[in-house]
C-alpha cells in the first residue's frame, strides 16, 4: 500500500501490467518490479526499497510546534544513519473540527504549516504509515480520555495502536493503560476495535502486570467483561468478550461461573458454547485447580471432558495433551 501511495494508483497499475508482461513465463525479482515502478514517480524507489525492504528497524517520530508550524523529527535518523521516506496524513483539531494535512516526510526534520492554534492528535491519521509515533503530553491527555470517542472508528483504531506502541516504548506506563482501557471497553462499539482492545488487554494482563496489579485489574475488568458480554447483541462480539473474560478471570466468583458453565447449569443467553469452547473451558479450569476453588473443580475435569468430545481429531489432540 505504501508503494502504491508513492507511485500513485494509475502508475502503480500500469507498472504492474508492464512487470507481468515483461516477465511472464520467466524469472523476476523484487528489484525488477522496483526498476519498472521507479519510472512512474519522482521518488527514488531504489533508495526507498533499500531502506524499507532490505534494512531492519523503523522510523521513530517526535514532534514539536513552532507557532503554527509542526516540526516532525525522525528521532533515530542520526543513530541509524537512515531516513525512512513515507507520506504522513497528520490529523489535527482546529476550532473543534478535524483537519487532515499530508506531508512527504523524507528528511531528518520536516515542517508542516497548520492552521493557527491547531492541536495535533495523530501523525498517521489514515493508518497507512509505519513507525513509532511518540506521543507528547497533550496527545496523551486527549487520546487516553473519553475525548477519543469524538474521533471516527478508523482513527480510534490508529490511536489504540499508537497508545500500545508508546507503552512498549516506555513512553506510557502500563498503569495508565489500565485506566484508559477500562474507559475504552465501556464505550467502544466498533467490533474490530473491541477485538483489538481485548487482544491488548490480555497481553497487558499477563505480560505487563505484577501479581499485585493483576489483582486490581481482575477486580475491575472481570465484571466489566462479563457485563459487556451480556449486553452485546451480536454473537461474535459476545464470543470475543467471553474468551477475554475466560482467559483472565481468576476470582472465586468467576471460577464458580466457569464450573457452572462446564456442568451445563449456567447458560449465556445468545452464546451457545460449542464442543471446542467446552474443551477450552475444561483446560482453563484445570489450570485453576491450585487455588482456593480447587475443591469445586473436579480433579478429573480433563478426563471427563475427553469422554464428552465427539470430534475424532479434537479427541486425539486432547488425549495426547493430557
């Protein structure tokens, strides 16, 4: 997609046709395609290909403002000796309205004129650029609050990805994401965005929390995930919330629900559990047998589930596992 943006849709299609015509029934390489497309644009595609395809790493962007000028720094350009050229679609807010400004960032420092008193929210407003976009305090304050829901679905998705990357780059603390994700999951309606947040939440819960902080997370998110599952009208969304709950719920109350679900005494309205789901549930119960609720979980839960399984492949897999 980035290559198409550099060449343009028309030039890109023409270049592909030429590539297929010239190299049909013969061997061809990536460089052969780049040589053809290079004639369709003013951008040095050989250099672009060397940086983006043949070298490791990614650009790290930082921003500052000088009046109404946005200064965009490729912060790791000096350290790596490389500049990653690409188009950025900057999303800013001006007088309460979103503004999109496009710039081809191909220097260590680029400048972009914005309307006076603009607030920059995202350097990658379309979700088509690649890199680490370091958030400043103003951006964090906006994106980590309910204000994020003034943005369209796609831009929220881009913001969630940027927030996660900023946490991984230690520009945000995991504790800040705990608070933000609680708000996000209460308010997010787009199913793709919900699934993205739930995936991040599971990683946050198991990889970026201590035992003590996990207890705090559990007490807040466990009832939230169950509640959102029950409220969801779509079976696919219900399933997403259920599996996030199942993989992170650790309280005695939650384990009791798991046992009741496995025994068939508790049903989730609008979400029938398949044989695969029940098998997964039995595994989750088995790994929770060393806690306070060990007595409630049958000691042979896996053996009992194995007898229930009818699918031969799943039965063989489970028999091998246990």
